[in-house]
């Protein structure tokens, strides 16, 4: 676009939706949640319009969430090798769509749908059409992710997202957490699961509400305890602000990652708690844990959301 003086924001075009006092901004780059605000303050520790997304904030993690050891996997009798996007640990991390441009497929005042077609590329052989709907109502935010195999061969698939919850406190240390994971994933020094354990009588047990304090988490959970409506819920409360937030996931999400942000840049450490819905375990392209195999023409839909309090 020679000759233009228009400034392009690092996250591209901004797609704003509202419902009452709730306001969400979805970014073109990555198709993720940049902000979510209510009349009581922000619900997400997001990023400014003139900043590059850091720490995966709000980004969709597709076609796999979390880490893939060595960036390699076997599928259909073929070895696939993906770029090592977490190079120091020798992993491919968080999929292929975090920096892609997403387009708007539908929009109302309180709803926006963004979509992207993931084309074959080095390490990834399957065309995949992905649509994410963000909608607001009286209860809060709902995020619906649908992926469709638009190729001619079966493909592996997993999805996740990376919101950081905040209740307006300068640190997460005083927040009270309740989480539904009944087993936690023990990981090696590269963040790859090596075994799973019952959370009872361990420091990873948040089945009853307790203060985060100085706890350090970069931990996957599974066997999620579900309520009568089939949803699993992570609940945060602030004794200082009196605010709360609940992140819920439907049955398509069998895993959650809790990350206290201790390895982020100094100004962002422990400022929000990342609660990451995942349809499969870390390293699922190798282990098969929770992996979805999409046949040609088949779709997979998963829903999660946030209820502010």
C-alpha cells in the first residue's frame, strides 16, 4: 500500500462487542481476546492496542494447545516436523494460528465471529477451517470454537485458549482459587507430561477454595469435576476488591492449564492467572491423550466462557 500514512496497530483491526456495561475487544491478529471489561473493572489481564500480544494473552491455541516435544509427531504413517517455536526447550508450542490474520464472518452488537483457514505448510499437511464466536449476554462471555476438516484426509486436532483472569488486584497472590482438576499432570523440565497423579494431599489440590499465596503453577489438570449441567468451573475471588470470576468449560474440554505467570516479563509476572481450556493434553500429538482425529468434512465444536461477579 505505497503512499499510505495509515498507522497499523500490532494486533491489526479491533472488533468490539458490547452488552450492557460489558465490553470485549477481539484482535484481528491471532483472533484472540485482547480485553474484557465490566462496570467493576477488567476481567482479563489483556494488552494495549499499541502493544504486541505477550505471554499468549487471550490467543487461540490451534491446532494443538501447549507443548509438542521436539516439534515432531507421527500421523498416517508419516513423520511430521513443525518449527520449534519454544526453541530453548526444543518444543513447538501453542499451534499455528497465534499470529495469523483472522477475518470477520459475522457480527452483531454483542457478537462477533472470526474465521481463518489453516493451509498446509511445513510440518502441517491438512487444510482446516476454524471459526470462533465471541458473544456477550446477561451472564457473561461465551467463546465457541469450531474446526472443520476441509481436506481429503483425516487430520489430528486439538484446541485451547489462553486468557489471563484478573480481579483488579496488583498481584494474584491474595486471590482465592477453586479449580476442578482431580488429577494433575507432572511435567519434565521441558514442560512435557511424564505422569499424572491424584491431587489429594498435594500442593496442586484446589478442590476447595484457598488463597494462591506464593504458589507457582504451570500445571495441567484433567479428570475435571463437573457440575450437574456438565460444565467444569474454575472460580476466583478477591477478598480485597470483593470481585469474582468463574471460567467454565463444556465437555469438549477435558484438560485445563493453570499458569501463575512467574516466567513472564517482570512487569507482567503474577498480574493475572492464566486459566487455559484445552481439548487435549500437552504433547497430545505424540501421546494421543485427548487427541481428536477429524475425518474429511467432520467438525469439532468446543465452548468455554467467563461469568464475572
